[in-house]
């Protein structure tokens, strides 16, 4: 059960936004989902009865320590893993297998076939899935390559690109499919700090223009605050919902600020329950914090 932390309420505008959003069904519903995998010795529970909802155009972040099951949850939303308990619904339809309405951008960008040029990499899933004919696929591919600033590299091969450029190709390829929800599994983790920040900036600028729905996995508190407008905190293994917070007030310009750093420290305490007790009103200043009991 999720309960609003007493003493902390959302601003009037935030409440109005949430009321307006709730007049329609959530785009994604994860209901009491437990996920398990087998090892030679035993069955391991990755997540335990996790529930959350994502509205259209949300930038929803799954945040937690290594081994909490956040990537496993993303794979379940993608349809690669079936829950042992609970269900996942997209636009009201239960997810039972992968589909073009959910596109995943993984951490590794060497998934780009090296024998295909940049534009061929973006065109390929559009044609292979029979989403578009080749001419229309090329037009759409060029449109999204322009959005990520790679029009000049359309005919380049992946081995000639930097890590950040490969990341942009992967994002363009995913968005070209125009999925109902874009799934990103620690997509910038392998990049150096400067490139990572640049990619976060470009992702937010692209979202501001296109307003796609995003489910983003990270173990970085700072990245979660920057990228997400909502953050679900998962406990250490097995992953359970620890809390959900709104983080729309933070962006890249917040980095280094006292409020941002204080928020990051408080999220750390929520994640790891360092105090050994529930957070008090005096300790928290988030708008609309929801604690899971």
C-alpha cells in the first residue's frame, strides 16, 4: 500500500496536473509484479509485488542499488520476462511478449550492426517490422537523425562514431518506431562524465520537443533527479517499492545546488533506510512523497 507522507502535499498546480492526468487511464500499469529467475541452486526472487503506474509523457525513473531488480522490471515491461505474480498492462492490454509499441535502448551501443550505416541502422527495424515501406522509413529515419543532431553522419558506419554518437543513433532508431513507451536501461552508464551530461541534456531537449513516454533505469541518484519527473525507489534485493517521489522541480541547472544535494542525500536515506526508522516531516521537503508500507 502507498500512503502520502503526512505533512507534505503537492503544490496546487501539481495537484491540478495529477487530477487532469487521472481523468484518463494510465498508459502503463504494473500491478503487484514479482519476478523470479533460476540458478543451478535455487529460484531467486528479483522483485516482490511491485506496483506503479505511468501516465503519457511521464519521464518515470526506476532507481535502486545494484541487484534490486530494476533492469529485470524493465525487461518484463518489454515483454522479455513473464511475471511469476501480478501483471503488466500497456494501454489496457496485458503484456505477454515483446512488441514494437515498446522499444528498448540498452546500456551497450555496440548493438548497431557494424555493416550498416547510421541511416540503415535506423531504417532497418521500421522495414523489418513492416511498420513502413522503405521510402517512408527513410524519410522518418532522416527526421529523427536530424532531431538527435546526426544528419551529417547518416552515411557513416558505427565504428567511426564516438560512444555518445552511438547513443544518439540508438535513441533515434528507437524513437523512429514511435513506440507507446521508450524503455532505457542505464543508457549512459558506459559514457564518460562529460558525454553523459551532454546526453542527459539532449534527451531532455528531445523529450521537450517530442513528449514521448519514458521508463528509465539508473542506479545514479543524481541522474534520476535530472532525467525523471517521477522516481520510484526500490529497496535492495529483492526489489520492493520503498517510495515514490515527484522530481519535476530539478534539471541540469540544479546540479551542485544546495537543494539538489540535500534531495540526493534524503533519497539515499530512503533507499537504504539508514536511520532505521521512517523519515520524519522535518527530514523531508519533497512535494508529494509517497512511502510504501
